[in-house]
């Protein structure tokens, strides 16, 4: 059944993903929890597939412009896919009970707020990375590869558990680790292409656990696919700093609302 509100939510999120590389999990998962009342595990599992398929469409546009740095993406995958596999194995061995669901909602709230803070401080971390890259070039290059793999591992755990972080936190890590190599459009494109296999990998795990709502997913994709194409085509010409700052403020508010819903649900 077609649901106009779900389609509109998918379109808004898809547009933001295309423009900034952020929003697939950080915005959609809280919307599913707070607005549509979806159970946390179903929200995470469905959003992983939503983010993967939406970003797959955007990647076709970015690849056509030659913006993806495949070498950097492979370094991230080395950490993120390995960590995702380990996290899925842990979830399989420790089926969530009611208390674990509360912890999951708290983790999602924390991931959303961490994403917002990452967006706010991305410029400062980029400046720090640029300074270290230009003043201590040899040492910076020595640690660059292992730190990229570690960053991927952090994203793998976070995304598999909460579906949040692949876009914004991935962009923050890349802005610090590759301050000269990745221009803003290249950073967005590389960040998006890294998130796709990670989301699919984690999504398959949640699919096997029965955490994917296909009716919900279909409505969201009906809105996101045309919107993400528009956003990807506009991304190279719009002010990324302003858009990301605005999104950070929105995510901080959403994260606060999620925390409130966990600890004071009767007062919502």
C-alpha cells in the first residue's frame, strides 16, 4: 500500500544523501522510531537496505563524474566489513531481549548525536589534518593507512548495530585523514561508495534475523531514488558547509528527542 508520508520522508532523506552523503541512517532511523513507531531492530534492518539502495543510485552519478577514490574506499572496507561480520556474529550469539532493545535505542540516540558533533567539528578536524599533513608529512603518511582501517572498523560496528554513522562520521574521518587528497565532492563520493557494501553486508545479517520490513522499504525507496539523483547532480555546486551545519543542528535536536523517548517515554 502506498503511504505518502513515508514516500515524502524517503525523498527528503534521499535529497540530503545526494547533497551531503549524510542522512541515510542518521535521519531515517530516528524518523522511523519517532514518527512511524517502528520497532528499533526493524528500523535498523530496514534502514540499512534503504541507505544501501539509495546510495547505490547516487554512486552512479558520482562515478560518472570520476569523483570516487577507490583506493581510500578499499582501505575503509578492510576495516568496516571485517568489523561488521564480527558484530553480526555477536548479535546472533546474543539475541536481544527487552533490556537490549532499550540499550539499542540509547545507542541509536548516541550515534545520531555523535554524528551531529562530527558534522559540527569536521572543518576543525580537516584543518588539523591539513596542518599535520603539511608539517609532519612522513609520520602522517606512515599512520594514514592503519588509521583508515581502524576508522572503517569503528564504522562497521556502529553501522551494524545502529545503521547510523556511515555518512557523517565516515566523512569526518576522511576529512582528517585525507585533507589534501579529497576535495569536498570527492570526499562525499568516496564516503557514499564505502557505505554501500557495508550497509548491504550488515543488511543481509538483519534480513536473516527477520528485521527488514519490505512494505516500509518500498515506500521509502519510491521517494528517495528520484530525490537522491537530484541531490547528487547538485552536490558539486551547493555550499556544503552550510548544509552540513544545518543538518548537524537538526540531528542534535533529533538525538535529544530520542534520548527523551528512552528515559521519559510517558512525557512525549
